C-alpha cells in the first residue's frame, strides 16, 4: 500500500524533471553597439599631407586652464600613448575609404604629417547610424587671424535607409570647399552639367555659397548614360564670367590648337561626389568620388 502511495509522486517528479531537461534556454542576442560609417578627406589649401588620430590617449591629463593654445600645449607638453584609429598620411585632394567606428563624441588630433606639427585638436560627434564625411578644408596658419582651417562633418545618409537615387537615375553631390582669406567674401559658384550634345546643358545650381555643405542634384534617366563635363563658374560677380574649372580637365586641342575639355561617361544608379577646392596657388581643383549606394544595415 505504502509502495503504491509513494510510487505515483516519484513518477510525477521524474516526468517533470525529464521535461524540464528537454526545454531549451532562450538565446538572447548580444546588443549591437551604435556605429558611424565615416570617411576623411584632405581638401585643405596648403597642408600637403595630414596625419589624423581619433581618440588619442596622452601620458597625462590636460589641465582645465592653460595659457597657450590647445594645439601648442599638446605639441609641447604631451605624448600620445595610443589612439582608437590612425590615418597616417592623407594627401591633398585625397580621401580615405569608408570605415565603421563606434559612435560618440571623439577628439581628433590632426598633424601636418610633413612637419609633425599639431594643427588642430577638437571634439567632434560621430552620430549613431549615420554615413558621415569629415572634410578638412581651409588655409592653415600659425597666425590665428589668418587661419581658416576647419573640419566640416557632412551627413551623406543613414545606414538603415536606402539613400540611392530613383532607378535609372543618379545622384550628384557638390562640395564648395574653395578657401578664401579671412577678409575676403566667400565665392559663390554656378555649377553647369554639360553633355557632349550641346543642347543638353543643365544649370544644376545658380549659386552655391562656400559653406562646405553639400548641394545634391538628382538627375533623371533622360540625362544619365551620356558623356558629360562639369563647368564651375565664379558667380560672385554679376558683371563678368569667370570659369574656375572644368571636369574632366582639358585633354586635347581643336583644329586651331586651342585646348578643349574632354567628356566623361555618366552612369545611372551611381552616386557621384565632387569636391571643389583650391590649392596654394589658388587654382581650382575638382576631385570626383564615384560609388554605389551602401546596403541597408538595420540598427
């Protein structure tokens, strides 16, 4: 009798234990850390090569009060022990590839790579899930009154959204980074897209002020898949026409020996970025970046 009385609970406990042992534990996916897709470009007027350290770690803490500029203090009093990322030698009119970097406020320590002189130490925001280009531009000088060096962060899109132009169209981005002296007015630009067929000429923008921010033009399918050239005109003066640059540059001569600009094929479904800068001799330079839109990446 007692055996029957104890046998039933023991059997139930055995069944419950076996059932619990067969149930899988829930798997919790690790929390992804917010990131920024970033790129750097050296479009300065007079710094031929730059070295960039992201999140530098120094041998000692910077005091809250210093009697010299932060750049001079870092140069003379600190030693860099490490950094989260280093861009060793970025030449004028060149840019890095895109890379992922943890989001947040990050200090950028920027050197003239040829002289190893600190030219900037500032805090910048790497915003979560954004595609951002950091453009180094302006004229660097030891004299603060004539120093126009700056870093402009330009948002190109969001990683979780499709930023491409409509199908069979293309997207053009123009960055007016032409450097001017502190006492000079910014140069306004007229941007003309000219195709090999003379009747196909489009004024993309009548006036782009030199703020460093991008102007975006989406071109429909009627204009893609053709040979083109970009004409940049100084639109500051209304009394004269001053052509600053043509892209592609002049490549051949006509029957009378005069140079004529070449043309380049413009493809649909691509994104084109044009960085309009000036070198130390004040010559206007246009640098092109062509890429396909990024794949969508969820948060």
